[in-house]
């Protein structure tokens, strides 16, 4: 199956749910394909905002990206996503990932064997959405004599998997309907990831997952220099945390280091300056923009999005920089139209 490239909007727990409804309506009116709801640990939960936005719109897709099965058992995930899909009238998609280990540990939960957790979650959720009685003994999660007490709207709802390391990407290719790629992953990583997923799918005797959703920072302005400044500020807010994650999770660092023109010393040096309080627009040059964002005029952004689509992404979920995302959405939507 071929999927036409799409531009979507990423929302998150840092946004008041009532504000999310406003942004959802603007995104739909501006022609974006979907809303993707990211859940940050210990911030607002994503499901209330997703449900409210589903009820307030009629066309735009409603994506959950991603659910962590360590703090939501797969049976609960199936219960909730089935209900959300009813509210959305069949517009929901679900991304599953093993979450942030440090946050999971703070809940007193073990987060070892994340690939087994993802496999168990996708297996249980998929069977429950098909209306089956589930009897499954997993390595992390199990379900015995479990069946939804209502008929799910779509037994074939796409189940996507967040992945970054090669083993996770291979599992995604073997069992999922699509892949989800995090922020701060350059197009060069996208191309690598899509290749690993496709090879694993072929080895498993199945078609390559049709969807590759990638989160990307974005700033749109008629003034290109203003957009670049906003995008660099946004990257500067994320980069130290992602680099710290990379120190603990080698695949996270490896993904960033696939950027064409950035060496490890470049990123490490920038992180050191950012942590010292230097302004991100002064620290980060245009190589960081090329690697980790799309930014500039609306036409610039549409052209830059093609780098990700050429690498194999089918949909970009854009995180808009600054305090006026509706401004960016309207500008980019007009250019898309």
C-alpha cells in the first residue's frame, strides 16, 4: 500500500486541553492530516485532550503517540483506544513504545526488556480490538480470558511502534503497522530506519509497514531569519536532554550522529554551551537546523519537508516553535493549499 506524504501537528501535555481544542480546529481548517498527542511523563495525560479534540473536529486524524505499556497495561490501552476511536468516528491511530526508562523507574516500575514489552502490548491490543478472547502469556505482560465487552469500531486499527535502535526497528518491521520516529532524528536516520524496518518485514514474510510518522521541530514565518531563530531556540531546549538520554541509551546518540554535517564533538560542544546559559541562536548554526528542524518561509518548510519524505517518512508531525503555533499552522496551511 502506498501512502501519500502528509503534514500533521504534534500536541503535548504542556498544552492546556482547552487550548488544544482551539489548535485542533485551526489545524483541521488549515488542511493538516492529523493531530498527534505526545504524553510527557508527569505532565497532562493525553487522552482527555485527544478525546476533546476528536469531538470538536470531523475530518482530521487523531493519533496517540506514544502509549507506554508499563504504566498502562495493554488491556487498558485496548479499552481506551477503542473508546477514543468511537468518539473520533474511526479516525484514531495508536503508537506504542516502551517509554522513558528513568520516568518509569520513578513510578517504582521495572522497565527492563522493552522489546518484549512492546511485542506483548501490540499482540494483546491487536487481538482485543479484533474482538477476540485473549489468552496470552507474554514475557512482560499477559492476559487470560480477556475480551472487550463492546464491539470495537475498527478491528483493523493501525498499530504503530516507536523505535530507534536497530533491534527495535526490526521488531517494528516484523509486527507493527507503522513506525514512529522521535524528534531530533535527522533525515539520514530516517533513511536508515526505514531500511531496517523494510528488511525485517521482508524476512518476516509481510509487507513493509505502510506508515512512518516522524516528529520534527518546525518554525514558519514570512521572515526567514525570525523562523530560524525560533527553531534554534526550540532545538536548544531539547538538545541537552536528548544528549543526556544518548549517554544512557546508545541508540539515541547514534540516531543524532547520523546527521550529515554534525560530528559528536559539534553536538557535545553545543550542549556544553547551552548548559552554560548561552543563547541557542548564538550557539547553533544552520547545520543544526538542517539536521533537526524545518524552518523558514512556508515555501522553505515545504521544500525541507521533502528531505524527510525522500528518506522514507510518510507523515511529519510538526512541533511548532514559539507561543503562537496557530500562526505557523495558518501560514503553512495556506502554502499547502
